[in-house]
């Protein structure tokens, strides 16, 4: 029986603390904190290794380095993960990127176990300040020392035991999630390139090192992993470099791959918030600071990795309503959804209603609330309340097109509306639109 694979995300500082000073004798607060984390990490590895396959990289990554393919695969294949978050670790861009992928995977796979460990008295507001806010780590049950931390060896060992216990019931995954399916689909298309030299042309735009290229024999999957984390410009340049090899095999496959890459301009830390299953526990609407529904659709596709079921799972609803008209708007939206799936919008037959519910809950469905929708914030608040109370529409994820700087969004303290962060800026939109045009032209010539 295969062991479950547990990834440990940490900031490797072993070189800094290889000074021979025992932990108990360390007087420097920062070095003591680093040694505390090392004790906890090594004990966690010891406790988990008998029953799990522990994925831990001890190599130091410097600014400007590229992620090695080993890390990319670990992040994509692990069954669970620990985020060791300390005052030092949260300043590492590598830890932030690992946290982005892991929180994203947790949303895509229901049984994915992620345990954030807040070390040395770290608080959630410190995570917010270092860019972890969009990941909503504060919504996940964290392992930490309650009250004042003493930073002792006994405390580190006890916390490691607490974390290890959290994985005691974790089983290896048999099901595939949308991220894994995306990687496999892209790899299958790339495998059609018969000349490996042509596939190798993707290395430069995707920043694949010679070591990584040689590390695994299934190089199409290596390229797929790098494509998933690359931006749209890098992916477009890679596709330009290998276009001939794919088209020689199948033009249809090339067009399919180009379409799968289109949403990859979106920051995954922002998109991941939308990876909510239809049977979500708490109804939540989202606001994005744009008036462009196509950009909002890219966020939804990025969240779910351009899934095979995408099809007609996104519509814009822009029927202008005033105060006191929320119920009429909800009825109009229900009619639009019925027509979309070839159902009678006026039917009162319970069977017809159940059919529509099953269709909506089969996969995530998104409705963009257009820029002309609500006459006032009061009208918007009334509409959102009515949507949240509707049994059928609770399965739908709503994205308000809130304009520049969230001009039409409800105040931030309104708990039903979550603002997608980091917010878009003009440069991102310009680059996204330009690269999407270039990629679309590439797939039609």
C-alpha cells in the first residue's frame, strides 16, 4: 500500500545556524528562533517518516532562482502539507509561492490536509502584511502554542507531535483533481511532439534549467508543470517555439492547448478564492475591480485549471434593478439559467426544478453581476441577501464587476462580499489583453 505523501514547506536557514552553539545556549533572538524551527522540523520528519513519505527540500533557494522540477512535482502530487510559518519564513517569496499552491490545492481537493503552523508567536496580521492575505490561511485550523510562547525544546517537540497527529487519519488519494487533470491533459498534447529537440525549445521561455530537463524522463509533464506556474507571456513564447511540433501532430490539439493557457495571466493567489465547490458550507459573493466580464471569467477558469466541464458554466447577469426589486431579479436569473440548460423557465413541476438543481450542482457555476446591475448599494445588498436565501442559487458563485478600486462594491466590513486580492491594475490588464490577442492569433494561423 502506497504511503501518503506529506510536503513540509519551510524556509531553509540551516547554513546560518551551523555555528556549533547549542540551542539552549543561544542568546541571539533570531538565531534562537531559527534553531527552534529546525528542531521542530526535524522532529516532525522523524515522527512522520514511519507512516508517510515526507517531502522536504533542504536546499537553499536564493532570489532569482527558479523552482526545481522536484519541488513543482511535490507540490502537485502530495496528499497533505505543513506550512511552517515563522517571522523569518513569511518574508521568503518561496514560502509564499508554496503556500499559494498548497491553499489552492486544498480548495480543489476536499480531502487534502493542510496544516499551517504559526511559530514563535506569529499572528495572522503579520501574514497579511507579507502578502498572505488573499490565501485566507486564517480560515484553516492552525497548529500553534496558545498563550505566551517560551521557545523551548520541549515546546518545539510538543508542537511537532501535535502537527504529526493531524495526519494520522490521512489516506493516499485515488481521485484526481482538476489541477492534476490539467497537467495530464497538457502533457498528453505535448507528448505528440515526436522530436524532443522541438519540445526542448520551451526551456528558455519557461526558464527550465538543464538539470531539471534531465531530471525526469517524461519531459512533456515537466513542461506542463512549468506552464502551470508561468505567466501568459512566457507561455505564449513557449507555444510559439514548439508550435510546429504540435501542429504536425494535430492542429486541434494546438488550439485546445492555447485555450487552456489563456487564463494563466491571472495571479493564482487571487484566483484560488474562487475554487469553491457548489455544495459550499457558507454562501459568499466576490467583488473584482473590473468592468470586464471576460477577465472575471479568466479568474474562474484559472481557479479550476480550465476544466473539461467549463463549457457554459459562466454567464453575465446585468438586469438593472432598484431598491425593493431583489425578488424580481432572482426570478429573472432563475429563468435565464433554465433557458441556458434548455429547460422551461416558467415550469412549476418539481421534477423540472430538481433537474436544474442537479445540473447547477454538478460543477461550479459562475454568474458575473454586471456594472449596470444595481442602482445603489442598498439595492445590491438586498439582491445579495435574496440570492443567499435561494436554495437553488446557493450553488452558484457570484462575482460582482465592481469597477476601478471596487467603486461599486459593498463596504469591506460587509461579511457577504469578499474582495478578490491582489486587485487588478492597468498594467496587468494591458498585458493580459495583449497576450490573449497574440495567443488567439497564434492558434488561428
